[in-house]
C-alpha cells in the first residue's frame, strides 16, 4: 500500500511538472539504464556519459535525486578534471614565442663561467659579442651556474688548490675506538697531486714531539711546498717549527671548514667505509697493520676519481692477452677488496 501511494503521489506531481523537467529526468534514467545494461559486471563510464552528467549537474538542480550508478562526488570530480582539461586546451601555445637559446651557446656560457670564476654576465656577454654570438645579457645571466654563498673565499681557495696541486700535501688526525673502548689517534700525510699516502702511524698519546717526528718521517726526500692542516691544538709551536725547518709553508684551514682540507677528509671517509667499518680493532699494533695493508692497496691497486680513475702509483692498463686467458682475483685487506688481472691459461 505504501508503494502504491508513493507512485500515485509521484504520478500526480509529474502531471503538473513542466515538460522540460520530465525530459531531463527521462534522459538521466535512460542513460543509467543503458550503462547498466551494456556493462553488467563493472560500471565504467565513458567521456560522453561523464559529459552528460556534468551538464546535468550544471543546469539541473534535481540531478542528485536520480543519480544511481555513481556517487555525486564522482560527478564533481569529473567536473574538476574537465575544467583542468578545458583550460589546458585553451592555454596551449598557438605559435612559438622567443626562440630557444642553442645548446652550444648555453654550454659555452657555462664553460666561460667555469674557466673564469671572476667573470659575471656583462663580461661573458661582451666576450660572446666578440665571437659574433647575438644574445642578450639577461639571457647570459640565466645560464651562469649559481656561485657559492661566499664566492671570494671559496673561489680563492679552490683556485689555490688547483694551481698548486702537485706542490701540496695535507695532514690530519682521525680517531678509532678499540675493543676495550680505548681511543687511538691516526695521523696521516697525503699528497694532493697523486692522492698518495706519504706516511701513516697510530698512537694513544698524540704529543707534539710525536707529531713532529712523524712529519720528519713523512718527507725523507721530496718536500712539498705547502702543507695543509687544521687549527687543532695538537699542531702547536713545536710542530710549526718542524714544518718551517723543512722549508714548507703551512696553510691553516678556517675554523669549522673541513671542506678546505677535502682531500684528507675524503681519504678518512674511504678508510672508514672500506676498512674500519668491517673490522674490530684490538690494539695499536693491530690497527697499524690494517692501515699499512690499506695504504698499500690504496697506492698500488685502488683507482681514484680525483686522478681520473688512475692509481697513485700509475697502474698500467693490462688488456686481455688472448682468448684463452682467464681472469684471476688477488685478495687485498684480508679479502675485503681484490685486484683483478689476466693470466694465460696453463
């Protein structure tokens, strides 16, 4: 009875309702019926069907009452997607704007900025004009790589390191804990030119006299022109006197600026990652033996990015001698690393 009463009430309302409303309601119901009939197992709407419901939602207030196959929020999401697609299509480029700067010109600007750290956009623009390249100064400024926050200090230091690379050595300390929780101090001296370790030693008590003796043992023959070291209190007056006695000019890094001794810091990182993170140190003698093995591997076998993937003691290229040759591996540092060579088949 309730169902019949509801249908009668709806019939009376439809008789007095405007014809346009009836047409829209009939269209909405027919469209949903067609979707359910064609796709029984999964309701997937197509773009034209979505467009119909977007228009109904836009111009008909009763669209929510007749929506069955999807939720009203879904229709609103379709509307937002259509809005973005419409403006993407409207805002498309109808004609090309300013021509792109040729790749060759962009690379030339970066090269000039890299090779001439003190040049700015006006200077590079003038040089390009002399080469017959027609480009605006503002465009040049866009392609210059961003300079460091403190350009004067960093660029001067980088220029100094690059100019005196083969006359530079660096020294630094790093600490290693033992199995008994003692702290051992490792002092090393590294050559900048070939990334070669000139000297390394271990102690539990890094006194000034011990450091001075290690520096004497580091330079038996060839003495560098400059020695980079930080402001550690261990490098006191006795150490400075020893450095000056060799005719070496010391270069102190700025406070809290480990990047100024980057070659030494990078070697410390390599030692930790490639050796010390994999072993437990027992005592000074054990650590000294491990470091000597690693220094031998680092100098004779390991390739370095800083010297174009060469070896500090210039390891020659050994191509495969013949098709029957086989590759052998020689363990280094207790098997943590290996060196590979070709060997003729027996």
